[in-house]
C-alpha cells in the first residue's frame, strides 16, 4: 500500500468528499418502482447473484417466484435450499443444457411451458421478485418469442422486481432493463484447469 493511502488525514478528507457525493445521490433518488435487472456475460456468478437477490428478498418477507430455464437435468444446491421455503414458488422447467438435449423441438416446448408459468407470475402483483434463471439462453436460441417476453416484462405490476440471468442477453432486453451487469471471465477452474463442477460453488 502506498504511504499516501495510509495517511489518516488524507483518508478522512477523501471519505468526507465521497460521503457528500453519495448523500446528494441518495437525496435525488426518491422514485420507487420495480427494477428489471439483467445479469449476463460469459463469467461465472450470474445465477448466484440472482439467488442472492432471492435470499435478500426473503429476508424482507417478500414473495418470490423462480423459473429456471435450460437447467433441470441435475439437482442444484439452490433448488434444494429454496424450493420448500415459505414465500417461494419454484419451478425447474429446463431439460438440461442445450448440448445435452440436442433436440430443438424438445427445448422449445420446455421453454414455452416455462414462459407460461413466468407470464402468470408477471401478471400477479402478489410476487415481489421474480427470478428468470437462464432466460437469456432460451432467447438466444430463439426458443421463445422475444416480443412476447418484452411485452410481459413491460406489462408487469409497477412495483414488481425481475432478475434475468444467462449469457447472450439480447440488446432489446438490455435496453429495457434498469440495471445490467456483464460478468467477464478472468480465470475459470473448469475451463483453465480442468477442475470439475463443485458442490456449493457451481452446483
């Protein structure tokens, strides 16, 4: 650490200036509405971030809906933990990764069934947060009508939050979203070192 960064007086001045900026931003951010978040990119952590929001919402006593697209051929820790909790409506609708199914018609049918459930949730103001896990993959492969998805997202109750995960988020969804995070890969245990998916980390 540089010596200047260790100087307590300099640190106090910097933090005071930052505090002023943050207080001004908070004072101006008074609008309340449902947020559409998109978590995309090739890096690890998109679904993990989405389920972190689920945990946060449940901590506030909110009702959560979860629809998992694509995944479904294997059990996950998040499903085992969240599925039977109060205030959680959990649906695993995928048939497995696209390279495993190798059956476009099957994948389209599964995605459409999943969206029917998601659409129902998006029209129900009892749901405070909806996680649409790996929806971007279904959109990327044209398993679903993008127009239908965008219409349902735009028509949802005003205070309802939605988190969408998966790489290859379409630009139209990115434009509609309020918050977008693009996760990038720096290193990856599986791809770079041949370490298989680990329970509690990937599964």
